[in-house]
C-alpha cells in the first residue's frame, strides 16, 4: 500500500471534535506532500488544541473540577511567560496525572511526538550538515497513534464517564432488546476509546450497581447494567480479571439476596478465574445457593476442578433424574440459565448435550401443565434432530412418567414423536412402551398414510 494514502478518511471520521478534524486536515496535507517535518510540527499543535478542547467541554458541559483547575493553571503559566512553550508539556503532564484521558501508553506516545516535533521545528543539524527529517513511516505511525489514543476519544472519558454511562443506559435500556445491537452501540460510543484504567473503573462501578446495591433505582436498571457489565468483560477480560484479583475484598462484598446471587452465578458460569479470586466466605454463599436451587447449579460450571461442559451437564442431568419431579417447588432451570446453557453448547459444538438436557427435563415433568410446556420448549423444536439413542431415552422416559403419558395433550404430542420415529428410525421397537397409546397412534398414522 502507498504510504501516502493510508485510510486518511477513516482516521478523519473517527476524530471526535470538528475543530480538531479541521486542523488534522493540515497535518495530512503536509504528510501527503512528503513534508514530514512540517506534518510533525502541525501534529503537535493539533494535540495541544485537542486537549484544550476536551478540557473546555468537560468544564462547560460536565462541570468537571479537574478540567477547570487544569485550564486555570495553564492560563496562569502562559500569562507568566507568554513566549515560552513550557506550558504545552505541563498540559500533557497535568492531563495525565489528573484525568483518565491519557494512560501510560498514550502519554509515552505524546511525549514521543513532542520530541519529534522539537527535532523537526528547530535547526537540528547532523554531522552531514542535514536537518533532521522523520521518515514517512515514523510520521504515519505518529499520526495514527494520535487518532487512536487521543483524537478519537470523547472528552467525557474522564472523571464523569461512569455517571454519563449509567444515565445513558437508563435512557436506552428498552431500545436494544438483544445484546448484539447493544454491543455495537456501547463499543462505538464508549468502549472502543477506553484505556485500561477507565475499563477497570467502569467495570468496578457496574459491579457495584449490579451485585452490591439494592434500592429502587438500581433494581430498575439492574438488567441493562448487568448486560453492559457482561459486554465489557468480554471486551477486556485480562484487565478486568486482574482488577478483581487486586481488589478481591471489594468484589466479594456482594448483597446477600437470592436474586442478586442468582445473577452473580449466571455471570460467573464458565469464569472460574473470577470465582477463585473471591473470598472464601463469598464462595461459601455461592456454593450454598447452588446446592439449594437447581437454576443456580445449572450454570455453575466453575464449581468443577476443571471446567467441562460435558461433565457439568452430566452432573446436572443426574441431579434431575434423581429427584424426578422437574418443575416442582422451584426445582427447575430458569429461562436465562437455559439460554446460557444452549449458547455455551452451541459455541462448543455440543448441541447434543443441550438436546439431552431438554429430554431429561421433559420426561421428569412434575405435572401435566409442565409436561405440556416442556414439550413445546424442548421436544417439538428438536424432533428433526434427535438421534436413535435420544429417541429411545425420550420414549422410555415418557412411558415411565404418568404426568407425561396421562395428560390430555399427550395424544397429539406422542403422535408427532411416533411419526418422526417411524420416519427416521423404523427399527426402533415401540411395543415395549405399554403406557403410550401405541396401537391407537399406529392406527392414526396408518389412516393418514
């Protein structure tokens, strides 16, 4: 690719402030005309301007005290020595130490650009009596880095970001019913511009809202805050896991409420690293919640010494078979937990495990109504996908539970099963299933033929 045409339009469109975008055009014109020294001098000017623009917006719109104090100090410095550029370096240092706009990496990048600018702006002559000139690659790298680490960032990614995000989430919570579109929105507006320090700060705040506080406001927004917390974790796992390990006591101090604990277990699911980082007392609360409620146990993959979807679902199926009254007195798996299990099985190419779980839930139904519901939820959507073995488990289980075979709808549901068995696996003998109306079903099938 020609170094003179490196997706300039893409870079330009990502710049937050329109004034910065206008000045950035001059940087690129210098670069495109191979005036690399001039491009670095102008780039430094744009950096300084962009920081001032961001501080002004933080002061005027968000009443940010840190931004206001920095602006006052910089103005004082400029007034005391109007012919010195020392205030430019002070600006970078103050923004780095007092806000979250710059992290260590971005501070290093700006310091490097400042050094290149000084070499480019002053008559620095080498032993061959030639002025210093940055290479095209150096100039290109500096331009890109400045967009990525500064120009593309909105100014609210400072002290007020958590409050800004929480207010925004409350407003848009009903607009994005699925996580796919919510992820696109959050990444575009917030997360793509975050540095590690801000990521940890936001996640910490969301954790507090979801798992610690319990009032009318937090309850009203708990679901959207939880979804956002989960999306942020998936984007920055390493940073967040380190943060949790470093602040184990904070993250372990959760509200001992059954619904909040249930949501925490749903979040932990496969995240054994986070579970292990919690204090022993919090682990004990989680373990007790998993022992007392099947819906919690159903997604507690992290309880295994080595996380295994197959082993965990095998244990879950055994637990359901042993009690054999699925759906009775809270002995069931919640919808969100089922969705998570299905998603995990799909991602790991083990959908057969979820099909098997669905069969076990159905054939252990505690009453007629639940059998009707579980047939619709688990059995009907999978009739085309069942294997020979799965059909045998389904038929044997249905034949053994009178809450399944004696219900009013069983005639029609069993007909759909038998039709599919005859179509896919005619070798399966149906005569042993004496509690299923085989003769009547066979006659109906023959009459339809």
